[in-house]
């Protein structure tokens, strides 16, 4: 592919990473609010029999989901910020996935056994967190849509200032009876031109003096 000289590649428009980050933020926010509506704020970090389908919904886990949703919506307003949210999902929920495996006994060594299970994580939550971590990785590495910006496009994007000229009508211009002096190329003002009272004969015989006509009967 041959590009024009001086062309640059820029990221423009709404990016797929922003769309996915916004949708993920809305989903987390809705699920967290539904969890609070079902469990309330009692027994904040304990086991709760009221869940959300197959997933746990104790108040601490609902708070984590609400915070995740708010952060996702705030970071969805920029391509780079949306990718940052993707990395946060990948790291945070990846750790929750590993912790869930330890709690379920799929990993025998559990250094956090003394902490118990404050988020009331179950097997369904563990695999859900794996899916969320994969979604975060997708948001973080999703390629951006780029456009080739030509030099004339940059010129077109710059604001143009239009000079407005208001010419006054001839009637508004001051009228003077004095002859206007001519200015030469050297900056010296020449003598004003005087109107001659001599008229040239049509046959080229030279200038003739105009005589004033007087009515008959008067002395010359």
C-alpha cells in the first residue's frame, strides 16, 4: 500500500474497546444493584442463601460488582482508558478465579485459608470470573480502528478565519473640493493637477481660448 507523503495514522471515532468497556460496566452495575435489592446490607461478608441465579450475591460481592461497573463506565470515554479497564478486569478477576479454585479445593495449597470466604464464592462464581478475566484481556488487546490523515485533511480540520470587509457606499465618503495630490513611486508628493480652461480643437489645431458669450447690446 502506498501512502501520500506527509500522511499520518491516527485513532479516530468510537473504538470497539470503548464499546465493550461500556457494556461490561453497565452489566456489572445492574447485577450489583440487583444483588443489593435481594440481600440488603445485612451479613455483609457472610454466607447468604439468597443468590442471583447460580451465583452468590452477598453484599460484599455486590459492592465489588457495583464498583467495577462504575469504573468501567468512567473509563469507557477514551480508547486508552478503556484498555486500562480491560487490564484491571484481567488482573482483578483473574486473581478472584485463582482464589475460587483454592476455595473449591481444586488447588490444594491455599495461603489465604485463614481469610475464609468473605465473598461467598462458589464454583459458578469461579468460572464466571474466568470469563470476566478473558473479557478484560480482549478489551485490553483489541486493535483500534485507525484512519490515514492526509495533509489536506489537517488543513481542512483547522478553523478558517473569514475576513469580513464592509465597503462604505460612495454617498458616505467625504467629498472635498481640493484637488488630490498624486504620490510618486519615490514617496514624494507631486503637485496637484489643475483643471485647464483651454480646450483642444477637434482638428488638432492647438488649444483655443474659450470666450464668454455675452448677450447682444452690451459693450465688448
